[in-house]
C-alpha cells in the first residue's frame, strides 16, 4: 500500500503530508512538516510535551495517528504567537522564569491555553489538576503555575 | 515488516465488513490511548486498524427507554460535559473521568477502557455496578451482553473475531437510587488503580435498600461483580453493620496481585474500605443529600 496522503488544517493554514499508518501525529508534525515545536518526551501519553489541539480538544499528539488528522483542524505551539506578538502565556513564562531546559514548555503553553479558553478564571488547584498530564523535570511547577495564573489575570484584564 | 492498513468506515455495517475482510489481525481504534502505546511498544502488530470514530452511533449520547445509550467511542471529555448523564449516573461518569490527564480525557472512551481488558480499568466497575449492557456488532449480526461478561482476563475479551462494541446502555435510574465509584492510587493524579470500587443501590420509601450492585477493580484478573456484597445491603438501611458485612464480602472476593504498589493484604483490606466509602456516597445520592 502506498503511503496515506493526509490533508488537514494546521494553525489555520491548509497542510498536507504523506505518512504510514503507524506514524503518530507527533512524528508527522515533526518529521514530515518540520513543526518541531511539539516535543517528544515519552511517546506514551505520560508527559504532555506533545500537547496539541485536535478539533478543539487538547490531546497528546503521540497518541494520535497521523492519518487521523485527515480533514481535522490542528493547533500547535507554532500557532500560539501572533507574528512577533507573544501570547500572554508565553510572555509570563519568560517573565516568571517558568522554564529551564524548555522541553516541557510548548506542551504546557498549549495545555494552559486550552484551560484558559475553557475557564478564564481558574483557581490554582484547577490549574494544577488541568496540567497534571504535563510533566516538568526542571522547574518544580510552582513557577509554571504562577505564570499561568498571571497570564490568566492579564487576559481577564485584571 | 508488512504495512498496516487503515480504514475509516462510516457505518457499523461497513466496519463489520472491514473487520471481516482483514488480512492479518484487525484492531479497532477508538481514542488510541491504549492502542498507540501498545503499537509503539511492539505488543501488537495488526494488519489493519479500523478507526470507528467516524460512525455516528459510536459518538452519540441519547436518551433511550428512560436511560441512556452512549456510543462506545464517546470521549471522557464529551461524557463529562453531558449534564443529564452525570446527574443520572454520576458514578459511571466519575469512573471515566478519572482516566489519565486532560489530554487523555480528550480521547479515552468507555469502549476502549473495557475492551483493552485491564483489570484496573476505572470505568468498568462503575459500569458493572450500574448494570450497564453493551450493544455489539459482528459478522453474525448484533447482540447484547452484560458489561461483566466482556472481559475474560487481562487483555482478553469474549468478543468474537470481527465483533466490536457499538454502544453502552445505562438503564433508567430508579427512584431513590444512587451510584458512585472510588479508586485508590498512591498519587493524586495520573496513576493506575490499586483498588477500584463501584456501588449502585436503590432504596424504598422507608429507606430500606431494595437493590444493590457492588463491583471491584484491580483485585482480580478482571473487574468482578461481588454479588454477596450487594446482597449484604439489600433489606437493610445501609447501616454500619450492613456496610461491614458488605466489606467482608468484598474482601472475600479479592484475589489480587502482590506488588510494590500494593500487597495482597493491603489491596484486600482497601477493597472493603473503598466499597464502604463508595456505598456511603451512593446512599447519600439516593437520599438526595
Ligand atoms: C497517560 C495515560 C494514563 C492513563 N490512565 C488511566 C487511568 O487512570 N485509568 C484507566 O482505567 N485507564 C487509564 N489509561 C488507559 C486508557 O487511557 C483507557 O483504558 C482508555 O479508556 C482507553 O480508551 P481508548 O478509546 O483510548 O482505547 P483504544 O486505545 O482506542 O483501544 C483500547 C483497546 O480496546 C479496543 N477497542 C477500543 N474500542 C473498542 C470497541 N468499541 N469495541 C471493541 N474493541 C475496542 C482496541 O482495539 C484496543 O485493543 C491511561 C492511559 C495513558 C496513556
Ligand atoms: S510525548 Fe506525548 S505525552 Fe509524552
Ligand atoms: S523546563 Fe525542563 S522539563 Fe520543564
């Protein structure tokens, strides 16, 4: 069988790629499309470094097949900033020192953005539970949560 | 290595045809949160993957005979957002919503949780306690089965080749009844149950228990319906003595594994404790507290 030809929408733009059935969406984003912002930490759904939005739902791209993207709408970390204008989450991650090595950061930002779209005013506990599927080896989480809470406040205009 | 074929049937009939016509072993794909991990690890090497998420029946939740029909591929995030199901069968929704992280919830389904065959699957004891049934399609037509009859052992089901679960049916919630599911994990999130307990019970107008079903996860090769535990509650006011008798029946039903996450003695004791706590929550829900 020839490779699958997948037509999809990524960060608002039409995109297409070829893949084999067993290739994950994460493999396709990184290796076929050169979108290397989404990271592979574990490839088993445990770390959240590969977090993307698939048809409006937060998912692990390592647990989605590339072929499943046919006709779907995907949003990745590459679509979070508007040109040179960083998203408030990105700004606060920088200002609040919420990253060290940075491998977990794209996943945290995509997941936190989904949280704030779903709940613009989360409690710290809600934010921690929502982000429980995102692991960070470096920061100890407190600075990440602080950045998310500060970004949420800024986005609410508080 | 031969290539893996991929199909996206749009109807149940088409899916049955795909599965029947497969060269090599075919695998159904729902949310993929178990299947992709197994593919990656090389535990499974199917000849064909059939994505069932394009079939409308598998993605719908609707009312039926006073109860609910839930598509087997409906995700935790979708079911969790359904206020009517949550109100009628909070224990079932709790079980499904405990699975994994927000990301996993975006994909994980009841059908996948059941058919993956893990003894620790969180939605399964709640479904069994709820007396849920499955609608199954296969090459010989369709059939209904009780949830407790689907898994036969770790990773194994009684589904025949080419069969798959189309939907689950949650019966009409009787008056003065409630259900609950609890699990014990060593962490607060993202862990596999050391013990899981689902309880569903109904009371008469005097507060006497008329029906009760108790199911345990992670304490035997598959989730078990503990009939004696349910019986211990029927005819009582679900008082402390009845709850202790129920817990004793739960402990008797345990044949757990022994590992660093829980010894046999620990899992057995906790099974009784968790079932009691779940029964208290179900009771409070039944009395509208
Ligand atoms: C990080 C992480 C955390 C997790 N945490 C938990 C947890 O806390 N509790 C828990 O119980 N599980 C947990 N799981 C396991 C998994 O998410 C669940 O079992 C989930 O419900 C599987 O559903 P799915 O739709 O993703 O299944 P899939 O991966 O799509 O399918 C699983 C299996 O069932 C078969 N199958 C799927 N649907 C059907 C159907 N309708 N008919 C017949 N066969 C079918 C597939 O062929 C496959 O063999 C976790 C997994 C990950 C990766
Ligand atoms: S790489 Fe996908 S969750 Fe870790
Ligand atoms: S900053 Fe290194 S893993 Fe989070």
